[in-house]
């Protein structure tokens, strides 16, 4: 139900933006989901990068605080991850995620690769 886009190869210190569209969710369902971005690097577990509630409350992993910004547009059913000052250790597959505040179930996007070259 989630389609992620963006990412690619970036030089260290550069920026990129990920987008995620919840095209198959109706609006009334979308706003009951906490949206977020996870990432998984080779050989590592998937980690939560940043979640955002429908009212705009955010949280960030310590490793990305001050560099990444998550935002959502409820009217468009989109969530974004602006990634600045990228480091090689940010290299990972990034996954868009939605967690229902009503049922607790998760929906996932297909993942998009971000590679940061040193």
C-alpha cells in the first residue's frame, strides 16, 4: 500500500529526499497511521529512523538527529524524509512504514536504496 521513491547514490555531505505515497489508503484511514522510515544496512537489523504522527509529532534516532527531517502531507497521503549531511554509515535500504494506531498492524513500502560514497 506504500510506494517509496527517491534515494540513489550521494556523496558524503550531500542531501537527498525520500518520498512515500500511500496511494491505496483512503484519507480517513491514513490519518490513523503513524508513518515512519526504517532503514536496514547490510548485516544489520532494521532500525527505526524517524516516526511522525498525523498531528506532526516527530522523533528521531540519535544517529540522524539534526541531519534528517521527517514530514507528512495528510491531504496528499505522503510522507517525506529529507536527509542532509549524509555520511557513509547512512548507506542502507530505507523503508516507508505505517503503523495503525487502531489495530497496531504495520504496512510497508518496497524499500529504496541510499548509498553514500565517501
